[in-house]
C-alpha cells in the first residue's frame, strides 16, 4: 500500500513498530559488539599463551639436545674406561704369569717354599701377592709394581661405576624431557585449536553484526520514509494563488528531480564557504538518525543544516539530495560539492567535500567527522556521484 494512502494512525503505528524493531536490533548489535570485544581479549591472551608455549618448546629442545650430547660424551668415557680396564687386566695377567714362573724357578732351585702351596693355596691374586711377599722370595720392585697395577684397576673400576651412574641419570633425564616435550606439544595443539575456534567465532559475530547493521539501515530508511509521510499529512493545504503570492522573498527549495537550477540565497547567506565550515565547531557530535541540528545529526540532516547556515534550502534526505543541484564529474570536484557513497543502498550516505580527498559528514560510527575518501572504506564505497549546489 502507498504510504500516502495510509491514515495517520497507521503511519504512527508503523513508526512505533519500526522503532521497536530498531531498538531490538541495536540491543543485539551491542551484545554482538561486546562478544566480539571478549573474543578479541581471549585471542590476545591466547596469543601470549601460545608465545609462552613456543618458548617453552624451544627451551626444552635445547635441554634435550644438551642431554643427548652429554649422553654421547659419557658413552665415550665408559668405552674408554672399559678399554683401559682391559689393558690393565692384560698387564696384570702378564705380570702374574711372570711371577708364577719365578716361584717355580725358585722352588726348583732348592727353595723351601712349595710351588703348589703358593699357587693353589691363594684364594685371589691379592692373596697370591701376599703369600709371595710373606715368604719374601720376590723382589720388592715386582711386588710394588703388582700392587700399583691392582690399585689402578680398582680406581678405574670405581671411576667406571661413577660414569655409568651418570649415564643412567642422563638417560632418565632424556626420557623425562621427551615426556615434557610431548605435554607441551599437546598444549600447543589445544591452543591452536582454541585459537581457530575463536577466529571462527569472531567471523560469525562480525557477520552477525554486519547483518544487523544492514537490517538497521533498512529499517532506518523505512522509518525516514514514514516520518516524511507523517510530515506531509501534517502539512496544511495551501491554495495555488496563496502559494504563489507567499513564495516571494522566501528560500527556494530545490526539487529532487535532478533540476540544475541553483538554490536561492537569503540576504544573510554567507556562501558555500559558510556551508563547508559550519560543522567544524561541532565535530564529534553523535550520529542521531533523523537528526538535523547540533545536538545530533544524521548524514543528510547535517548536509541540509550546513547549507541552511549559508542561506541555502535543500532537502534533508539522501534520496532527494542525490538529485539536487547539478551533477559534476569527480575530476571537476570542488570544495562544497556533495559526495555520495553506496553503503547499505545506492547513495546511502552523503557528505560535503572539503578538498584534499576529504569530506565532512555525520558518520554513524564516529559522529560528525572529517573522513578520507581517497583510501579505505569510503574509497571503496564512492562510485563517483557528485552534486554541486550553486
């Protein structure tokens, strides 16, 4: 049904319903933004944790590498000691055979020490040395040499026992370090999985936010149309003759049909420069849908208000402003020209060009601000639509 055919009650009910829907959407938007903020905090904390885990992995690997190196060194030491013991045992065995021959020679030459008594009566090599020494039939130098060999062997065996004990300790450490490394790797995998899940959650929330913003923009556009319909029904009917007679001396309103006629300027008008500069003292004023004054602006409301300060009367909706004045190419743009952006719809956003690739306008994210249309978001949404109101 055409909005103009609806009753005032129907329009007000529709307006109320739209406002309720927008309130619900804005509440959902706030909730989505809060959740996105929480996810970003979680991601930041998780990135720190992942960084710490990676550091722990590197440090643990260094310790494992050092342990491997120490194990290799100790294994070489053990092998060297085993070789040394073998050499000592061979030397002792050789000396032992020489001593046996001396005892036999002594016994055969008439000595009173029985060969069998000395050889077979000894319980060990040390006992053999003691028996031979006791009868004082072997030179002191041979006895000292044998005792030194026995002492050296004992020291090497003790040293070998210590090295083997250290080797076992290192091998146990290696097993423990491998277990620690496995645990850290598991933590790393869990953190990476959690990070991926948080990224997906963030993407879903951002998509939800964008969807809600589109819905809100659509409702805002519909709400504006309803407001205009209400305003039109509330406007008193004026006869043609009265209208013609009362129009003298008043500001001319530009039509939305694309007329190239210039708007009239009141006697106190300050020109385009006044329109350009009017908003600077109000930078930061919040974006308010339908706002047309310094307490709050929407994009088209600000443009209409700013030109009003310069004595121009122009529409206050983007759809009407898109056909106001004269269309010019972007290559011929001048400060004071209107620039349009395709946001939620074609020409869904409007601002006043101030030069240097920038425009001033009421942005729904930052309020009244100067923005750069030569890069980023605004560049991507600017399709070259420029209107000149003069």
